[in-house]
């Protein structure tokens, strides 16, 4: 039996102030196991991307708990949380978030150096080779295609050997064929390294490749289905 690696307990979050405030997450309980590939789906405005940011430690809860690798990260200071996230959680964004005046190699290596990782450039070079960019090490983001930029972003996320890989619409800015290639790469690396993969996507075909799908609606878990079975929860009014 696999261990729980991420757990949310009564997670609640409101964004905005006064009349502009929105109750984004409503008392969510959720457990994700080691090695799972989890797709989070739902309509726009449902709270799925905010839920992902909470799981990544990039958004603070108003109340409730979030425990990652037995660490209650909601209790950590910003500095300790950033350190924990850097060592345990890799993040891939839809818009790549590469630094324009750094080469592919530097984009992967510099975050490692800032985290005081030894042999940062050796690790970065190895990760870029692993995602098929061994010939693009000295290229800047503007010299790379969208698919190549996302490969750099994936290499950067994988470089610290995280236990959890978080991906926010990882194929959203790519054409269909390039998106398929990026999805193939993500799932291959997840299987190869035994990581937990959690992704948000509007792409039903991509979500269907996950071993588990979580449907979010109105800030609550509206459905939770595993490959080969369907298990829907009821959302209270």
C-alpha cells in the first residue's frame, strides 16, 4: 500500500477583499498517494488552478491544513516554505517562466546554485540531455520553439529530483502534436522516477492519461475517479 504524500484537511481559501472577494476553495479534504498521476479538471473559475497552487505551496490557506511529505507546510515561514518547495516540489507552468537573458543551461542551473546544490551545471546539463535538448544548452529562450522552452522548464523542475511534480496546463500554449510530445515526456519521467504528478488541464485526453481524475466545481471536490472505477462525491449546496 502506497503512502500519502499530500494531504489537505478542511482547506479553505478566499481571494480578494470585501465586495470583490471570492470564496475559491471550500473545506476541501484530499489525499494524494506517492507515485500517483492525478489530473485536476473542472470549468473555468471552479478553483482547480488555485487548488494546484495550494498543493504547490504557492498559495496560503485561510484555514485548514496542508501536509506534504509529513511536513505541515501551512505552518512554515515564507523562507522555510521556499526552501522546502525547492527541495521537494517541481513546478511546470503553462507560460514556461524562463529568464530571457539566460541560456537553457543557466535557466536550469541557476536555481540549483541559489539552493546551494553542488555541481549545479553538471546536473542541469544532464537534465537537459534527458529531455532531448543536449544540442540546445547555449540557446536563449527566444531562440527556442515553444515545445523546446517547455522542455527546459521541465528539466528545471526535475533538476532537484523532487518527490512531487506540479504542472499547470503544461500543454496549454502548444500545438496538438507538440503538446502530445510534452505530455509523453511528463508521464515518462513520472514513471521513470516514481514521482507523484499532479496536473491541471482543460485537455480531456491528457487528463484521461492520469491514473486518477479529480473534478472541481464551485471550489469543492465534485468527483474523484481512479482508472478502472468511478467514485463520485456529492457536493453539498
